[in-house]
């Protein structure tokens, strides 16, 4: 358990670099729904369900693995790190409760509304994987279960249409660009604020309101070259994933990534590419995700690369699992393993490579937020902190309840806006308590979620940056105001 070292509950830097689980009773269950109405919360207050009933619950294609289920000894170490258990206090909305339901589905019970509701409410943050002393592979269990749900469970028509709309846009950068153009006008003319003042926004469905609230400022997209040479002697030849949301909404992160890699002696290749499949994988859309994975492997495979660099936590966690995801494909199974072995998060890669470029001072206090798919899914906590602390003048603050998800979780904050909003507010409050001048995190979804939560609280002036943007500013000798004015 993590030791808490001051009255605010903030962990010491050594402890948080390898934190396991929530560390103290005061971190558990604050500002949550009362236990008495938790059942209503988890099935969805006033939410009509489809009435779908499927027996047996799972088909023969990769049901949840019984051996992995049996690894769970129901010890409860996962409970205080699970966001939905912290919110609801409901056993079936904990990892061990969901594993119990998977086991029931394997042996005796049908897949029905209530069972699916508990699985749907899981954020897939994998904090339980970090906390579990028995090594339960909950990531594999929940992903196989979600694939079963998407194949076999008949969702309500409106739910199905909304989910399909998301996946017709977000994995496709050109479609996102087409949507971004009118959204810039929407922002420029303050249409959202006018709708809120007129009371019209509250009449819009909650999911659509959540999407509107997540809309970031949309600067002009920064393009990056197909090939960027190293500054000085070449140390590595690397490819870079430009992403979907990252490319359209956070293109300065990609530009900073290429500059930093070049400054550290890398030749950087940025081939024409599509989605890596991370969103589809986490949502249980198996065939779609595997198709994206194959295309990503084809894109990078023949470029003679030492590594493939990723600056979005969710993308990196999925790309490192291609070998497992494509295990049934005789043509791609071995290629996928070899590809995954080359994948590195940008902070992970920079620490492996070692610094050669001069770091210029940046006198600023930053709160570092652990993206779940970096800290829990990939086990990368130390490297981004190290990357920041190698910059003279940087003061990196730890955030209380660092192991608890901010509520972004892929598409979760769009399809489950109520619990996502509560988790977002919780995270934003803990960030504000650090007194930091800037928030630093490694995932575009986290950036959107935290920005939205701070805006609702009237604190939207707090800037955010990716670790590589901070390092880029240091390497270029930019004044700290370039970060604080973001």
C-alpha cells in the first residue's frame, strides 16, 4: 500500500513512481453516491434497457478465460483503486464483482441487461491490474467479455446508433477534420455559451452535452514532415504514430515529439497512416480493431525502424498487445509480436536512449497526471517523471488519488457521462490542491476530460501540456510563458 506522507494525502515522489493501489482510508469513497441507492445508480437511474436475454451468455470464440478467472482470490485489494466501486460502493461494480459475473456467464446465467450494465460501467482503467497481488489479468478478461457483449447483446436502438456514430468519426482523421471545421465557427461565435444562457443546452441529451463539453480549443493543425533528420549523429531510426484525435485536436504534441526525437539524435519517419485500433479494442469491436492493427503493422513493417514511438497512452497500450490480439491470425501472429516488441511510449524511449541535447531551465511547478493506460496498462510511471525532472527548474507535484481514473477512458466519458463527470471533478479538485501552475499528462483523452472538468468548475485558465511539449520548450530555450499561455 502507498504511504501517505503529508496532510493533503499527496504521496512522496518515490512512492508515487511505483504506487500500487489507493493508500489510505481518506482516499476511499469520498463524495460518492450513498450505498443505499448504489444499485439504482449502477443499473442507470431512469435508464430504459433493451430487455435482451442471451443464453448461454458467451459463444465459443474467446469467452473470458476460466483459468484467468480462477486467478482471482477475491482478496479485495482492487476495491479502493476501482473508480466505479469508489463512486457506487457496489460489489458488482468492482473488478472482483465483474469477474464473478463472468464466471456466472460461463457456467449458469444468461447475458442480460443487469450483467451488461455492470460490465459497461467498467472504465477499463486497469488500476486493478496494478493493485492485484495475485496477478489477475483483468485487462484480458474485460476485453474478451466486451467482445462477447458487442457480438451477442442487442443494445437499445438509440444506444447502438450513438456508439456507431462515435466509431464512424473518431478513428478517421479526415472525418474528424470535416467535423472540426464547423466546430471552429461554433467556438468563435460562442454558440455553446449562448445555448447555455438560453437554457437550450439542458434539453439536449446528456451524451450529446458531454461531447460538446469535451470539445477542445481547435488551433490550426500542425503538419509534420514524412522524414526528419537527426540533429548531430544518428542514434536511432524511429517511426512515429500520429494518431487520430492526437493528429486533429492535439497536433502540436506530434510536432513537439518529432522535434525532441530529432534533437536526441533520431531520424524520424512519419508515414501516411490510419487508426491503430485502440478505441475499437477497448470497446469490444473485435474485427474492426484487428483490421486497424493489421493496417498499422503494414504501415511500419518495411521501414527498417529500430522503434515505433507513441505519444498517446491508450494507443501505446493496444499496440504493445498486437501479438496477443492477432494470436489466431497465421499470417500476422509472428509479425504482430515482432512489431509490438518495437513499440515504445515517447517518455519510455527517451529514458532508454538517454539524453544528449541540452536542457534549458523552465522554472515552473507542474502537476503530473498518470494516464491510466500508461501507468496501469503499460506500467510506465517513472519515465515521464524523470523526463520532466531532468529539466532544470521543474518542480513536479504529485496528485492525490493518482491511481484513480479521471473518467476519460476512451469513449467512456461520452457514453457514461454521469459517472465520468463525477470522476473528472474529483480529479480536477485533487489537481487544484497541488497548487501547480500547469498540468502535464500523456494522453489526449485525459487532456480533454480534465480541461472539461476544470471549465465546469470555472478554472479553465490552468494550462495543460504533454511531457514532450514541456521537454521541447526546454530544448528550444523557450520562455516558460510559452507553456503557461497555452
